C-alpha cells in the first residue's frame, strides 16, 4: 500500500480562496493485482458567502463517483445545492 496526499491553497481573504486536494492510493492484493484509487476535491470560497465544491473518485482511472455542489449565505441563512 502506497499513498500520497497533495494540498494546494491559493487566494486571499479579500479576493477568495481555492483549495485543491488530491489523495492517491495504490494497493496490491495477495494475488498481485494492483489498483489505484484517486480522490480529487476542489473547493472555492468567496468573502461574500459563496462556497462551491467538486469531489471526484477514480478507480483505476475510471470515474466512479462525482459530487458537485454549492452553498450560499444570504440574510443569515445558508442554502446548499448538490
């Protein structure tokens, strides 16, 4: 089992922040079969209360799961859309 995690933060409190995460795990079964799971997330947050995200999981380079959504803060309430 081998893995690696990469995290990248960019932006500022005045403009906005973007966070990128990637976690890759390579595993080998007892029979010698190798598989690679690659999880990627991108999150964007603006100072005006808008948050957007994408989360994807790949297994052996094939997309197996994808979630996209956003959250908006307005008038003291948060609305989340997936």
